[in-house]
């Protein structure tokens, strides 16, 4: 494929953002990251889309940030970079995001995968935060999300040595959901996305928010938020439809209301 930013697709309730910068191994330049975030926001705003997949295709997910844009950056450049706002916008995407990862997911690529809600990988995937090898450190959540996912000891080792881990190591450590053969990754990601898309969309959104709260609040505050979301869903048509369908032994039809 020729380099072309991203490819944006809609597939029966599932949206897909494919990073398409193969000549640079999908290095997340400011422009590519902006395209990815804008694509995710576009799909998030589309009522016909219920779940979003982000991928780099079968060869590589994203091999890091584009160092050519960082090598001459000053302290003010970095601290005031508009790039931080892009990561903040990514956090505000409300629909479930599935990262489908083959090949390298390093640096910003690893951070992008960890910013997703579920991660499926092929056997070729490798994850890491190798920024220390070029005199810097993770700056888009790598020290925080990685530590929450794999624990202090392993995160400290990966961040301080820059070593990468295989897909199977990532699965064992809880960084990813599961590993599949590379030729099955696209189908498996679509199958998982369609399974989630078949659920009531308001329930999926609030459940996603409640799970994320577990990383941001105390247990008591998280339980209060969960209880609020639980109660809010009883004001939806989908909740009444879902429970009625269960009692009547039929398949439910959800409309996101």
C-alpha cells in the first residue's frame, strides 16, 4: 500500500481505522496520530457504528513515534505540544475500541494499543517501551498503563531496559486478551467487535466507563459510579427490551435508546 494516512471503513455496525504509513512502519507522526484520533472520533459520532477496531494491518501495528519530528524539539515544544491534546481526545472516545495488533507495537504504538479497551494480537506481535534507548522515556501513558496492566516489577524492567515482549508473554501478563495466527487476526477482531456490537450500545458505553473508573478512583467511588450507571440503564428502552426478551425466550432487538 502507498502511504495514505489512514483507511476508514464501516462494516455492519463496526468501524475500522487502519494506519497506512508502511514506509515508516506506521510511526505515529503528529499527522498520523491526528488522523487516527479524528477517524476514531468520526466513528464514535456515527450512530450506525457500535464498536471500533484500530489496526496497522498484518505487518506492523506502529513502531513508535516519529523521532524525526522530536529530535530538535525543545523543552517548551514538548510540554506545550498539541500531541498531548490528541491523546486526551482519544481517552474521550466512548465506544469500545479493539486494537488488532500484528508486528511491532513499540513506544507510542504500545501506548496506542494500551489506550484501547481490548487487544487482540497475532503471533508476530511484539510490545515494548524502548524510549530509554534513545535518551527519553514514555510520555503518552507508557509508564502508567503498562504498570497497571503488568505490575510494577515487569513494567520497571521493560521501561528501564527497553526490552520487548512477545505476544504470548503479553497474553500471560494480562496486557492482551488473546493471541491468534496472523491470518486469522482480522476475522477474530471483526468477530469480537460484532459480538460486542450485538449488545445494547448504551450498556456497552456505560460499562466501559465504569471499568475505566476502577483505574482512576478509590473502590468506594468506583462502586458509587457503577451503581449510578446501573440505575441509569433502567431508564432505557433497551433494558426493558433485553429483560422482556429473556423472559419471553426470544432474541432482543436493541436500538440504543
